[in-house]
C-alpha cells in the first residue's frame, strides 16, 4: 500500500463497508373464531448492521472503537478479520488481522498449560518457541497456581487473562482486542494496556473495542464512534468520547 504524505503506511482500509444479514423475527398470530390461538411464526428480516463505514488505519496506531450496544462495533471487527462478509464495499489489509475476544476458543477439558501450547501453535509458534514462552505467558496471566487445572475450572476472568496473555506473546501487525480488558483487576488492565502500547510502538496496529472509556483514553491514540451502523465520528479519543457521552446523557 502506498504511504501517505506524512510517511505513515495504511494497514487497514474500510471503503464504504455495508453489512446486511437475514434474521428471523418471531411473532404470534391470534384469533380463530371466538378462540384465541397462539400461532408462532417466523419471518425473515433484513438487518443493516453497517452502513457505508469508511476509514483508514495506519501503522503504530491504537484505535478505540466505541458505541452503544448493537451499534455494529463487533460486526465491523469481524468484517476486518474476514469472519463476516461485506454486502457492499470492501476492506483491505496489509496482513492478516488477528482477533482476540473473550469468546476465543480454548479447550475446557485441557489444562491451562496445554491450552497455552495449542494457542501458541495456532499463532504460528513452534513447540520449541512455546517451551521458551510458556513461563512468561503464565506469569503475565497470573495463573501460576492454577496452570495444571482444566480450563473449565477457571473463572471467566482467569480465562480472559490467559487468552490475552497467549495472544499478546506474539507481535501482531494488526490485532483486534474485543472487550478483553473489561475483566480482571485494575493491575491486570494496566499491564494489558501497557502491552498494547508496546505492540503499537513496535509498528503494530491495535483496534480496541471497549465500553470502558478510561481504557480507550489511556490506551488509544484515536477513536472511532460507531452508532446504528454508521461511523459517527473519527478523531482524538477525548473529543470523540465527549461527543458520545453527550449524546448518551441527552
């Protein structure tokens, strides 16, 4: 991709992205003669999740994605990764984006340690590399006392810490973090935010989807506000958050 006049290379381009999908809307019919009869039926309804979203993301940026529930934030991130196809428009990326979400798949019957190995292999590490990184990942996730237990015994916070630690062990060119910092104590959030800044400074681009405005302000150099499928505002995180909160408080 061509560099801009400022020398920053775009790594993700969203060009008038629309995402539409069909969903079943349930309803109930009434009345047959004098009797009321409940008749469940389903009708297909078109949901327009993203409506012409356009932006460019550059190297060394950490971009916060904010918006109300159901606004299209996660749909946009899934479209960037390639999990959700665009209906119209296109998304271009300089390398394959990686997505870290609290719903990332781990094996509940396997130990935390074995999940680290599997997660690392999925990221492209060799077994030898994972043997070297394993202790660092365990320490980052603060799970030394529990690492031999099955993942299914972990709390949601413990699982989220381990998922983040595994993903953060690799330097990603494009990383999407979806709500992973919403769990865990303040100390872990601060360490996670520091790791995101480190990845960004090493020429990585990070998208952070979060309802925590503090995490966005502390971590991101830019913010996108998605509302009802549209890009409402793109700019300095403090200014974007102020506009978003003003609308919510009306």
